[in-house]
């Protein structure tokens, strides 16, 4: 199986199962026998076709005489793959993009559509990328391949100018950022060690004890990773965890911790103490345990716990991190399929988030600090949850800080964090 056939099957599965793209790709690449060059091509094609789906379908609609919904899913995927190569991959020869697409119709039981695919892709190549008129209400949606309802939501929440900048950022490849395990090394020593291994990095200007990976292979295969000298975590996630300002010897709770990145950052900030890292599912708690072991952090206790249900036996904590489940609209660059979720699917999050926040607050000692965070850009899940919480806890809760991290300003994923102090009622 070559890279294009591999990607075809992956896209077909992605459409049917709606699995997270990064998990699906990672699992299938591990099982494949593709060479490194084909793995790189498959990765580019897979993420590219998902990311550009609205734009690709618009291009196809201009050269097809029948609606896309009347095409078999297999034929539509082959057309999207071919169009993506023609319009967005300069290094792929036109002949290869078209001829390989025609061959795919015969490989995947769509031989009857070979003529259509050939003609359609030749027309796409001839006309090049085309967009609606800038005054057309669909212009931004087609240009940035983001559904119009999501654009409307962002414009309502953040204004038209910020929305345009956020949309532009979606076309930028997200940085791979790592957090240095300061319990074992420092940023200079790790950078030098990675350099010796052929990994190009630069210091993260936006977060101390952090590096940005410029060039590397499989990060998890590096001896420095296996020795526990760092973990992968975006700048915004690191900064949200650091807002907890946890101190040595304190008792800290992370109520929604898996896979554990923020817990690890907090533990490294503490140096010593007690950190309970909880999650709802045993398999996800196992990720926290294995991560803590790899990083040689021996004061993290990983627990299975429902964050919506109060457990008095846990007692009270000096600090509580409450990184709630969310719609993920701030990490679309990393999981491009998120953009296609309907807003109705997202409407249930605020109620769950508020319940988790209220439960998490019960674990906090008077005088303690709680950090509420999400990886989404949606005021209903961010500022409005905080407003609903403080309305109910006006007597003993004070919001010290609220911040929305924006990709074009903060050089991070889209993120939100609020710092809340607890006072005696």
C-alpha cells in the first residue's frame, strides 16, 4: 500500500467513525509498513484534506455537473485527495496527482468513475484555486475551510478583526513545544543534549523552562524523552498550569488530569509535596501513571474519579487545577476535524463545565487558589461559565485573573484560563 492508498482508507475511516484525527493517524502509522517518506506524505495528505475540506468541495462543485452528495464516498475522497495535491502541494507533479487518482478508482472498486476523476482534476488544474467574491457571505468559510456557523460564533464573541486573525492562524503549522523537566535538568543542558542528537530547537520566548522543536523525527524515540527530561505541552497549557503558582510541600488536586501534561508541569514547579491527578477512565489514568514514572515524579498519585461528583474522603487542597472537558475550538490546528462539529454538539459543555468547577471548588481550602482552564475559543464555555460560578459563590470566591490566549497574539493554541481565590464565607 502506498501513501495515497493508506490516506484513502484513513479518510474513509475518519468520515465513518469521526475519530480524533491525531489518534487515528498515529495508531495506523505505527501498524503500517510505509517508509519514512511515505509516512510524511500520508500525514500531509490526511491532515490537509481534512483541514481544507470545505475549500476542496467548493473547487469540486465548480467543475462537476452534479451535487457532491450524489457521489459515492470513495469517489469523493479520491477527488479531494487529487484536488488537494493539485492546489496545495507544489512539489507533487500534476501528472502524478491526476494519474495516481485515476489509478485509485480502479484499486478501490470505483473504476466506473475513472473518466470523471480524470476530467474533473484536469479542470481543477486548469482553473486553479478559485474563491467566492469577497462580499459573498461564504467567502471566509471557503477561504479558511471553516463552517459559517463557527465563524459567526467567533465574530459574535471576539469581533470580526480578531476572528479573521484566528482564521488565518489555522493555516499555520502548530509548533511542537516541550516542557523541560526541571527536577532532572535545565533548559540549557537539555537543548545542548538534543542538539547532539540532531534535534534543532530554540528557547521558547513565551514561556520559561520551555523549548520549541524546529526539526526532529519521532520525539518519543529520543533518549532524552525516554529518560524523562521533558514532556510535550503547548505554551498555553504550560502557562495555565503555572498560574496555579503551586509551592513546595503543598497539597494539590488536578480534577481532570489525563493525559497528565499540566500535572507534570505543576509537579515540576512544586519540586515536592502531594499531587492527586484524577480522571474518569482507567485507561487515561494509566497514561498519567506512566508519564509520571517516565519523568521520575514520585509524588503524583493518579486516581480514577468522576470530577462531577464530590468525594469527601479526598479532603481539602491548597491548590486545585480544573482543566475541564471542552469543545476544543482552540486546538483546531492540531485536530482539524473539530471545526466540522455542529454548534448543537457543543451546547452541552457549559453545564458540565460549571458542575465540575463547582465540585472542584469544594476541595479547595479557604485561602487557596483554583485555576479553571479550557482549550477552546467560546465565551459560553469560558467567561460565561466563570460568570455563572461567581454569581453562585459571591460570598467566598474572587476571580483574580481571566485570560484568553489567542494564536496570533500569544503564539499559542487558543486557550482560556481563570484564577479564582477562595475566602471564608
